């Protein structure tokens, strides 16, 4: 265990029991993700990307297998430690933004800091800085419904970075955005990834993601089909695009 | 090296998490009521009417008793026959209206919880403990209960007061034991709060049982 893996999974399986049938969403996932990597998880709809995410992010328990975050087995954590992990170590970004609707942009961002024990004042200062860093310095007191989709996602990104997490988990962060806005969001994530050295794991259908990823995990039917480095993929982006369209 | 999972860091973080977020829960619960005022208004209305009924019964009884004790003979004659058998029916009606009230609260809070599954999941992703989620819903219900029962206590006092003045004249005000009225007003408000909290316990528990993974799901 000399290697410093931020995320490591061993034989992770997840089955959903739907009464008569069980759906095997994950069928044995082994992967290692190093600190500071930008990972894209790609695969067709229903291949298990979101399920894998929830399991890695401590949002759902695997039916079998182990998930290690910083070499700590997530299954061993109690409710408090799990809340701590979600608050401090992992930042979540969702396709649907998931801002708290009754709160302003700034309040949304300060929330995880307040859960982490920062004082209101410190949280506010840091929140304003974060909003500036995602280009929303002017929108501090806007409510989510007064912001465009792209702006909401920027707020969500700022919120995910609030407690300087080690890992950012993003499930189709560009899924509800137009092409241009999606590109901007991807650019922003990459920038923060370089700047802060945070590990980014992003599930996506969005081929624009390939350009910024260090490695791409291709998932099919709940298994990792292949793992590619960016350099290898770029050569065949044309064919990949063809495949995805089908 | 497991610096980030250091035992002490855990304890410190969690110790701090107890106090500050309580204020956050208070302000959030308050905002939730304001934003959803249309809906809250109906719940508050339910509490308001059943507590108006309760308080007006209290007020009527207090007025009747003080008139019997020190009113004019004519009034005593009017009041005498309705004293006893009315009581049993009153208790029955009040219990029924309070029961309906608590079911209304429970129903409204359950709807509120189901409707906000994604928001609850998000709270959990941001590091909220179950107790925060519980606080959020209990406070929301408590605020609703407070508004409804204060309103109910006031109307439940004023309405029967004027009715009685209309029937028996201004002597009603002269014999009125204000302290007694105040006591029943307080009892009414406390009952309103207890109902609101009791009605929200199960819905709040349901909220804590939600899996945060639901926040990730994407049906709109
Ligand atoms: N809560 C659940 N209950 C039952 N089945 C589920 C649940 N969540 C996921 N599944 C099933 O598990 C499989 C994988 O779903 P998942 O959401 O992980 O796919 P995905 O790769 O994220 O798809 P998409 O690209 O459409 O988001 C699917 O067959 C899905 O029907
Ligand atoms: Mg998905």
C-alpha cells in the first residue's frame, strides 16, 4: 500500500432488489484513483455510473465489496464520521445543481462551512471569495431561481469546494447545460483541479470531458470495460464519437 | 498516514456542529414557511380554527362561571340549566377537533418531506447530521403551530367575549377574571405547540431515513 490512492474499490457490487427481480447495477468494480487526478467515467445510460458514484461518495452502501477513501474503509464509519466525510472530504456536484432553494448563493456556499464549524463571519468571507473565483462576484445575494442554469452550477461548484475537499464527485455536471455553458463549466473544473490539486471524478456522457481528463474509465453493464489515458483516446476521438452516437 | 481521519479532528468538528447549525435550522425553517406561505397558511389555518374553538370554549366557561358567581340574578337564572350536561359534549368535540388538527399537521409535514426528498438528500451530502434534519422539520412545524395557536387564542377570546357582551351586557367585562383568561390563553398556545411538534415527529423521522443517494437521482 505504498501508493497513495485517494479512492480505491475492491470487488464492489450493488444489487437493487425490486421484489421479483434484482437489478445488478454494479458487478465487481476494482479501481484506484490517485490524488490530484481528473477522472471521467463514461458509459451508456444505465451502465451504473450514478450507482458507482453514490457508493464511492458514501451516499449508498455497496451490497458487496469495499470502498476505501484515503485508505479508510467507508463501511467502518459511523453516522457522525460519515457526515464528517461528506462535509469535509468530498464535494458533490449534481446534474440538477441541487442548491437549497430558499437560500441565496452565498448562504448555499457557507452552509457546508458552518457544518464544518467555521464562524459565520469566516464562512461569509470565504464564500464571497469562492463566488468570485467562479465568476459570480456580482450574484452573491441572488436566490437559485434568479440564476441561470450555468450560474447555478457555478454556485454548486463553489459550494462543493467550500471545505477544501480532497475529492470532487460530479455526476453529469454538464447534463442540463447547453454546449457553451457546459464547456465553461468543464474548464472551470479543470482549472480548480490544477490550482487546488483536488481529485475530480466525473460521470458523464459529455465527450468534451475527455479533453481535460487524465484517465477515462469506460463502464458497461456494471463493470469497468477499459481504462484509457487521455493521450490514447485523443487519437480516436472521431471513432469514439461515432460509437457514442449509436 | 491518516491525518484526515484523526480521532481528535472528528471530535472537534462534531462538537462544533451542535450549536451553530441550530441557528441555521431556525432561520431555514422560518424561510421555508415564508416561501411556501400558501401551503403553510392552510396548515396554520387548521391549527388556528381548532384552537379558536378550544379557547372560545375556555372563555365561555370562564365567563359563565364568573357571571354565576357575581352577575345579576336574571343572568344567573339564564345560565343555571346549561352548566352540567354541556361539559361532556364539549370535551368530546374539543378532542375531536384537536385530533383532526394533528392529523392535518402530520399530513402537511409528510407532504413537505416527500416533496423535498432531493433537498433532504442535498443537506445530507453537505454534512448535515440527522438531528439537524429533525430540527429543521420540527422547527418548521413549531413556527406554524405558534402562529396558528396565538391567533387562535386571541380570536378564541375576543369572539365569545363580544357574543357574551351582546347577550348579557357590559357586566361581563366587569366580572371577567383576567388572570384566568390569560392562563387559558397560555394553555391553548402550549396545546397548539405540543400538537405541532407531535404531528411532525413521524414525518421528521421519515426524512432522516431517506438515503442521500436520492439527491443524485435525476428525474425532474
Ligand atoms: N434506486 C434504484 N432502484 C432500482 N434500480 C436502480 C436504482 N438505481 C439504479 N438502478 C438501476 O441500476 C442500473 C444502473 O443505474 P445508474 O443510474 O447507475 O446508471 P447510469 O450509468 O448513471 O445511467 P445514466 O447515464 O442514465 O445516468 C440501471 O439499470 C437502473 O435501473
Ligand atoms: Mg446517472
